[in-house]
C-alpha cells in the first residue's frame, strides 16, 4: 500500500543520512552500534544455576543518559539437553527530540475544499501521532507558523518558544493547542509562509535542550504546502532557508502537503527537496490530497516512519566477563515486549525467516543486526527488550 511505501521511504531517507535505524537485510551495512553490557550464560548440566555473577561495567556511563532497561534472565535447554542459564545485558534507548513546525497559512485550509481534503486529514493524523501509545518514549514540540503578530511574523525570535514545549508522548497538549487555533473553513487563517524564521526559531529551541548525551537525536519536522515566501524583498526565501538548514547541522524532515486536484490550485512543492537534502534526509515527502482517508493514512505513515528513529536495531556485541570468550556460534538473542512472552530469535544470515537476526560480518562479527520484520516490531514498541545471551549453542534457522 502507498502509506507503507511512504513509511519505508522515511526510514530509507534517514538511513541515507547515517542514522542508526537498524532495519536490515543481510546485504545492508550495519550502522553505528548500540552500547550494551552482558554476563556469561553458565552451562549447569541440568542443575539449577547458582547466583549469576554481575558483569563489570564496560564503559563509563554518559552524563544524563537514559535509565537502562533491565532485561532479566533466562534458562533454556538446547536440543542436546544442555541447560544454560543466561543473564541478560543492559541496553539504552536513544533519546529522540522532534520539533514540529506546522504551516497554518491560509492555503492550508481557508475554504471548504482545502479544509476538508487538506487540513483536516493532516491534523487528524498529527493528533493521532501525538496521542497514541506507540509514540511513548519520544519527546516532541509544536510550533505554528506564521505567528499571530504580523509585526514579528518574519522574526526568528517569534518562533523560539514553541506553542507546545518539548513534551513526552503521548500527550493531549498537542491536540489542545491545535484546537485552540480556532481554524475553520471560513476564517482565522494567517498569511505568508515564513519558513526561514520558523526553522531558525525551532532549531534554536532544539539546541537549547539540556541533554548532553551524544546519543540524543534532535530533528526538525517541517510540515508545509509551499516554498518560503513573504519575508524578503525579492519574495524568494528558499536559498536562505536551504543555507540555514545546512548550516544548522540539525536533521530536518520536510513533509510537503499537496493541493486537492478539485481546488484548482497549483502545487508549489518541488523545491522543498532542496531543503530536505540540506537537512540530511535526501528528499521531501509529498503527501497528495483529494481523498481524505488516503491523505490521513499517507501523512501518518510518514510520521510513523520518523518515529522509528527511536528504537535502534543494531546492538554491539558486549564484552563477556573476565575469563570468558566470545564464540559466535554460542550467542543467542531474545526479544520481548513489556507484559508479553519472550520470543527466541534465530540466527539467519540471509534474513529470509521471521524473528531472526544476523551478524554484521559473519567472519569478524562486531554487531548483532535484527532482520527487517523484527526490527520493525521493535521500532513500533518502545518497551522492546533485547537479551543477548552468552554460552548456549546458537539457535539457527533450519532450512
């Protein structure tokens, strides 16, 4: 379906920007790994395991790092009757801060056609993203542009304080802020598209976030239906916006919202690709309008794809405890969701089976990479837990 393809497009664009998204086929190169620690699984020959020795910390903790996930422990028997007690490692999820800049200029919905086929589907999809449980663990802010005060509409400072500050999702604050705009098909719409000022103010608010963790990800999500205009003598702010995005170094997604064919309005979206390229995301994601249900699904697919940034699916193989050895054929991976049954993943270097993983390099492995279906499940579930177990014979796919 189209919206599935759009979600994959978002993930592909982010991967092109060097992000650790982790969805992988066997032929893809593994991105930067996730730090983990682990302890050795003990062979206990059918007896109950004794107390597991905790693994020494392999690296100093980062300042302001997220709390680690406790993976617990597991006991399993191999096909040969060997009983292994695996004490799982710890892993940290990357913190993600998304700053949405939403175009509320008149061309987004100032008549019945635009309001019903353009504004409403986009807003309904946005509200769902901000409020649904799948977004748990992300932090987001929301800025509307142009601003209400026509005297400061082109000022960066007018957008430095978001309408909704950085807030952990899910949250109703975003829906409340959108409703408070009071926008209808017949009034209260604003004029001009000061994208340059809106980006600069939004980027500044992201830079001000007090999180010193090098793993924290900050990204701007610019949602608009046209190129920037209204704030320069020549009426063309696009070159300046492109340069500002590039100079900021902040990952920038651009979602372009087309005009319904029935509106008779001409789209002005092609040049948005230059903004996305400057922001490291390859191209803008264009959402067509005309069918409200399809527009809502497509827009949500794009945003859901961006949400996938929060769950990395590549895990650095942790150092075993002192005196133990890493043996590639004696590593196992288990996936679990909060409150759900654990799923024993199987090693599949071709990624042709469900619930599987592979090494980045079978001959000299450094990283465990979840295959595509497992990665997708983890990206949709911020309570996902991965246990890396040492010492038991590896569970291989049998064909």
